[in-house]
C-alpha cells in the first residue's frame, strides 16, 4: 500500500550529502523526489531521525513528466525517514528516504 501523499518525480541527480554540522560528505544518486522529500542511493547511510545536509551537483529529468521541477531542492536539510540495504554480499549500497526540513 502506497503511503505517499505527494506525487514522485523521476530524475537522475548526483548529490553530496552528510550528517548536518559535520564536514565529511558522501556521494549519492537521487532517483526520485517530491515536494516533501526524495529517495537516493549511496554507499553509506544514517539511521532514522538523523538530520542531513545535501547539495545538488547535477540533475537530468524525465522529460515526459509535466510537473518536472516541483519540489526539487538543490540545497537543503532533510530528516532520514527510512533506509534499506540494497547491496550484495560484497558491497555496501543503501537506499535512503528523506523528508525535507521545513524552513520559514
């Protein structure tokens, strides 16, 4: 059962991300996003509830999507909502779902 409220948009983006307020950054690949969050894959993860910082390096969109850029943030804070191990036996690879931190 789908729990999402907002439509997801496909993209191929590279981001640099890390734990908020830390210098170490990691590379990741964003596969989809909405106005409230995004899904990316990386060789590292942080547990649920962790606050992360990310910045977009580049992005290719699915040109068939008429609502292309709605919700895509190029730099932001987000909270890790879930993660899953998607790697094989010999490599670490994780899927991570985050929700953008609202700012006012």
